[in-house]
């Protein structure tokens, strides 16, 4: 169990719905960096690091695809290599930086 001053992120609970529609929250801005990007939530003032350019590509393209699986595939991530990206997306969902889009 992590203490309140812990620098470790809380464990991700639940599985990320790869087949659902997702988008970057309207309150979140991405700033490109050499390593990937910084994600800043203007509502919560939370800062997150996207550690490579591939996850940045996925996050930026989520709203352009019917589901997260399609966004991953468009970024060149095959199904066998999705695990670390699913974890990163799950963390972003947990921190409310990614939000589920409403389907009509």
C-alpha cells in the first residue's frame, strides 16, 4: 500500500476497454517533448508524462477512430505488442485525462 507521499502511481484497477470510443479530455493539453509529451490537466492541475512518441500518436488520434484498438493499429501497434500501451491508456483514464466518448 502506498503512502500519501509516495511517488509511485496508484495501481490501475479494471481493464481498459480497447473496443470503446475514447478521446483526450477537453481540459487536457499535450506539449510535445523529445521523449514523447507532457499532458497537463487544467482542471485538476495534474501533470503526466507520455514516455514515447507512439503513445502520443495514439492519444492524439483516439477521437479520429471508432475505438482505441483502431487507434493503436493505426499507430503501428499490433495486438501482441499492445500491453504497455493499454496500461498507459488505463492510467490516463484513471486520472481522467482520457474520457469515454458518447456514442449516438
